[in-house]
């Protein structure tokens, strides 16, 4: 038994990530790959695993500390992992035992972030010491898989993978049908799943980095790129007391994306109202039935159906009738997507995130409601992974639980449209003979004028309103 230094592995292109949870304490016995701490990065949290098994002698971090790759996490009396030992042997300048990149059995979020470094220690070790199982990772003939491509799902119905690999894929939110297998007869290995997450994360990090540079420079650096006058510099303290708080990571990154989208997209917003009187009555009755069914002792928890679930289903029907709203610009061409993944804006304590309901056209309102509740909880807990927020073809931003009348949502590029909804309210509506009370839902549809014209937008909103007023139209 020896004293081993456990350090922060490669967690991606991040620095000064905050420790938000301590999962162990001195004296605890930990297994190899057991999570030690939870840290918060851009849009999610990740758990840092132990590269050694044994007893925690010292914990070198505390809540609120900012850590980086290579920082000392803990001193463990025990046995180091083979990967950590190989890394230490290959590089004399590094400590004898260094925390290995998150291995296969590590926590899901840590695996996503650390998988980018899997091949580095193995490649540095002498050829004789490379384990056979690691060979596919370093094989140059196996290309990295493309970033998340939902349309590829139909190509492979039953991917070959062991139960442990399927479990890992479920934890990471990785669609196995999109993973290229490198095992015998195309079998998907754990390394293939890691390589897929590396590809997705690398693309996401590069996109966010590029988005953060140009817009931030345009606002904070004077706006010379856009030909604007410099941003005003004001000493606010001379007018009265002030308090300065740094923006959170989510707001910094989403702010850069929103600025880019607002500046680059010629956006127009149509406002309309939909009569949801009958649909709301049906929704309330459905929830009552679900509660009665749950109380009857069938063992299933009651699923709470929200109006947003009906909106998602209605939007899919409208997108199928007007397919350009489900497209994306690619240079001078429009890409028509034959899948319908609907994003919905979720408000969290740390900022706005957009989880995605995949294949909403194939799911019923009850299943959509259940998935929305699960994704919203993950968003509030900071546990959303890249797969949970990628692939959307259309987004809905709902302020229904808060209030308001109309607003102008900003398009979530590379989508070409976004639907905003506010709180419904009873209004007197003329039925041809008299005014009758009807529950009206405000709709705000923002669209990219490069792809969509005003007539198409008006038809889309009108058709969506017809579906919401008589939901049986979804069946037509």
C-alpha cells in the first residue's frame, strides 16, 4: 500500500471550474473510478472519479474551490489504476501517479468531458505496455464518428453491443444507432461510446468558443467589427451605491449565442391568438383521470400533462404541413429535416437551457409530458448532457406559468423559427351572434426572413391555432 496523489484529469477545454459537492471525506474507503467531487462547468455538472482504490487520507479541496487539470484532489492510501501508472511511467516530469482520464465505469458526465484525453496517456506509453483493449482508440484507421446526427438513427435498428455498453450509452445519452462499432462484426465497444462523446463534446466546445469570441468582442471591445460606436464606459458608483456580480457560465455562453443570432438573422415576429378552451378542459380531465388511476393502486405514478406537451404535438403537425419551418440554411441551400426534435426553453437557477424532446412525432402527449418533466429536473439539477440539448429542429419558449401577453423570442440557430407562448386568459369572443367567454392563448412566432416569408408565417400560425382549437386535426 502506498500514498497516491489523485489529481484532476483532462475534463475538456475548461478552467477554474467550481467544486459544488464533496462526495467523500477523509477516512472513507473508495473504489477505483468512484466519484470524489462534483464540479460545475458551462452547462452541466460533472463528477471527478478516483484513479486509485483505497482509503482517503486527505481531501485537498473544499466547497467553492476553483480547480483545473492537474490540481491535487486527494491523497489515497491504496493502489493506483493501470492507466495512471502508465501515464506516470511515460512522462518522468509528471508525478508518479496521476489521475487517469475518466475510465469506462466513471460517472456519465465525467466520461463525456474526460473522453477527449483517453488516447493521450496510452499513446505516450511504450508500445509493449499498451493493452490490447485500448488499441481501437489509437488506431488511425478508425475515424472519429460525426457529431450527433439524429437522421442516422433509422439506418441501424439493432446495433450490436453488450449490456454493459448499452448501460453506459444510456447513462451518457448516446444513441447507439449513431455509433460506429470497431469490434468484431461491427460490435460497439466502450471505447466507441467514449469516442462518440469526444466527437460531440469537441464540436460543442469549438462552436461555443467561436460564438463567445466574436460577439463578446463586438460588445465589450468597442463593436468595431460591426462598424458601431464603442460601448459606453460609465462609472456607476459616482451616482450611488452599486453591487457587482459576475454572470454565470450559462448566461455568458448563451448571451454570446443570442447576440450572434439577433445580429445575423433577419428575424420577424407574427403574433396571434389560439382558442384553447376545449383543449384546456380536456387537459384538466386527463390529469384527473391520471390521478384517479394512480390512486387506484396500479403502481404507476400520475403523469401531469401540461399545455406545453400539447403545443409540442401540435407544432409537429404544423411543421409537417409547412416543412420549411423545420429546416436549416446551409449556404444557399435549405436542408429539409425528416425528423422532428422539439426543444423547449427551461428556466433554471443558473440561466436558460434548452432540452430537446427527440422524435416528438412518434410519441404521445403522455410520454412527451413525462420526458419533459425528467429533462426539466435534470436541467434544474445541472445534470443535462450534450445529447439532451442537441439536434433540435424547432424550439418553443413558454412563459405560460409566469404571465405576459406577447414577446419576441430569438431564433435558436441553426433553426429558422421559434414559437413563443404566454399565459392564456379568458376573453369575450364574438361567435357571430353574441360574445362568449373563451380561453385564448397568445402565440408569438419568430421566423428567419431569408427562408420564410410573411404569408407562410401567417398560414403556419393560423394552422397551429386551428389544431389547438380542435386537437382532432392532429389525426388528419
